[in-house]
C-alpha cells in the first residue's frame, strides 16, 4: 500500500497512540520534534465538549497544534451519536485535520459508561456513531478498536468493514480483546483478518517497542503501518527510529548527556506552562521517571525527583539523573 492511500500525508506510517494522561500537547510536541507520521490526542469524552461550558480539560486535550509537518488526530469517545457528531464539528473547527473514534479503550470508567471497547458488543450502535461523525465533518475520520470484546466476540473485521462502508478512511487495531486489557501478548496475526476485510489502510497496534517489533507486526498482520504507544514513554524519538529503520526516513539523533538533559528540561517546562506550575510538577513526574529509566539513570536521583516540588531543583538535577548508572558510579 502506498503512502497516498492514507487519509493524510502519513509519512512515515508510524503513529503515536492515544494514551490517557500521556499524549498531551507537550508530549505530542516532543514526539513531533523527532518525527512521526501522525500523533493522536488523549481520548476526549464527547459529552465534555458539547456542554454549554466545556471543561478546561476537554478543551486542552482537543488542541491540535503540534508541528506543521506532523498532523494531529483528535480522538473522541462516547455512545451518543448527536454528541459525537457535535464534538467532531467542534474539533474540526479548532483545526483538527483528523477525527479518530475510540472503540478500543478498555478502562473500567469508559467501558462502564458503555463507550470505548464496550461498543464492540453493540455493532449497530457503533455504526450509527461512525455514520454520525463522518456525516458531521469534512476532514477524514478514522477508527481505533480491539480484536473484539473477548474470545467469544472477535468482531473487529465485521466492524471494520461496516466502518469502511460508512466512510472511515483508516482503521487501527490493537491486537488484544477488551477482556485481555493489557495482559498477555498482542496478536498481530489476528489483525490480518481485518486487513483482508477492508481496502482502507489498517495500522497494527500493541507491544511495538522498537523497529524489530514493528517489522514483525507488519509481516504478521499485513498492515500498512504501526501505532506505537507505551514504547515511546521516555523515548519520544522511537517513532522516528522506526520510520528510519523501516521506511528510509532520516535517522534521528538520539540525545545523550547534556543534550538529553536539555530536551527533558524543555519538555518539563512545557508541561509547567501548559498545566500551571503546581499541577504540572505532579503530572511531569511520570515522564521524568520514564526518561530516567530509559537512560538507566541512578535510582536514588530518580526517587528524589519523584518527590521534588521545586522546578529549579528538578532542572538542576537532570544532568546527573540522566547519566547512566555505570558512568555515574
């Protein structure tokens, strides 16, 4: 499948997955700095966007600006067709070049509201939601699902075929059922059934932690591209590395030493600016932990930064915290 088959200029076909509490605007910016075909926002509850006074959280999640060369898909979740359609219009009006429909989230809070992957148990309603969103906007609409609800409900191919007929332009499949949550291993082979059922591009998602995984997922599934989630935590350059290894894109310069400390400091300061200092300090801690883990930094400094509330002290500690333990010894 050629790049031209994608709904946007998705070069390379390596996409940052939507992750609640992680793929906020600051993180999408740092991933885009290295390069990706597409980044996806955190999941946004459609009901939060269409109220008379939308929540600040929903509004901030829907901000689509990242980098002119890397488009952002705004991902919506819900089970009311009218609210989904209206939220899609709002996101398009705010500049979103793509709208993604979430039918894959396994979280209890989402599934408890009969949204996310719970919709795979209601394919007729799922189709109504898709039709409503596609009919409401002029930008491309994409869909993300799992293989099914559980081993007795493996209907991703059927839903994908219906979605294609309704006008969805790309489909991402996480190679697990909802019942599996994130346990076991993603079944990339099972994604092949979806690839064979539709003509639109399909992305393989789940357990893609590097170029070798991406290559294996593409071979097993026949998918046109990959979506990378948890593997990018602490390694925002990973998508660019996969693009270089598989698609001949420029190889990113992976920062080390002072360059890495400068990158993390910039990301940290962006989070403080985006969320405000008090909340930003707390939200940033998980990212700092992932960066330190990826760099194999000293455990004592990691622990210190997980408690530190003074931004200046955090930034001052980063060069030592990001030094590999064998070099720090």
